[in-house]
């Protein structure tokens, strides 16, 4: 039976992921000079308590927070240009949640999030989500205006060129995967991957899509082509934490 993880990226995440991502973002967001502050994030004086359901939830929470950080200026501009911010019903303490959820909403092309019945709702997340979704047309129009102003085909092209080049290099790097030897043996991993259509090769230079190799220095690390990230995370080996993406 196919396991249900924290939801795939394009369908959204569980409420707890948004809350954890917002707490992480609250601690890492770029502070503006006092005379330039237009979007307020609360004082953040109390260290956040992060509770992750599993390793996948932890991974996507940090990934979502750092994605929002990367586009913080753009997301703030969208909120202000659309007049969605400021909002009396969304206190400054939840601005980080607003920004994080806006990033995810635009990444889903402003489509509704898929919600599973077994998910435990978080009131702040549902309230913020409803607020943003009600103004999705204004938000999408503000995003379009930003892209036109910057002459960008997508939001990636709004980033500084140095950042874009760093991302291109990072996305081309092979994926390193740890084998959780407390849960599975090396030979069982080989067998399971073979059943899934993967072929073991000698080195990275032999990669040809559904292939992988052993790390030259660590006998409990496998290396995969970067293009397989999404497919790998959908394998039961990852859902059961038998393989862990580095």
C-alpha cells in the first residue's frame, strides 16, 4: 500500500509543516533598517519550539522556510502591492506564517491545497490559508506585475544572477543518500532498488537516469543523479526512513 507522507510539494503540506516553517523563518528572516520596515514580523523574543512528525516533515519544513527567505523581498512586495498586508486579523506574530504560506501558494499556481482527513488541523494555519486564498486573484496579479517590472519569465529570474548560478550548480550535484542500517541491510537496499528499476553502476560518470553508485569513501552512502530527487522521496524506502537524503 502506498504510504501517505507529508503531502507532495505541489499539493501543499500538513498544517504542522507550515507552522514549523514559519517558526524557522521567524528566526532567519532578513531584518530591515527601521526606516525601511514595511512588513513587521513581531519581536521573536521567545525561542520557537519545533516538533517534527518525522524526518521528511523536518526536511520540507526547513526547505519551505529557506525558500521563503530566498524570496522574502518579492513576497513582501506582493503582499504590499496587492493590499493583502497589513491585515488586522493577522497579527505581527503570524506574519512569518503569512509569508511562508504565500510562497507555497504561488508555487502551487494559486491552486487549493489538498487536505487529508487524518490531518490534525492548526487553527492559525487554516485561518491564514483561507485569508490568502480569498485574495488569490489580487496576489496573482501582484506577482504578475512584479515579473513584468523585472522582465522575468518566472520568479527564479528575479533573484540576483549570482544566486541563480549558485542554485544551478547545486541542482546539478549528485544526491547523497544514507542507508539507515538500523532498519535495513545494504543487500536488502540493493534488492529493493533493483525491483524499482534502478541499476547499480561503478561511478558517477556512469550515471544514466535510473542508476546509482556506492560512495567511494562511505560504505553506507549511495549516490544518485540529481534528476531523481522527487522520485526517490516517493519510494517506500524513504517513507520508512530506511534511506535518508543527505
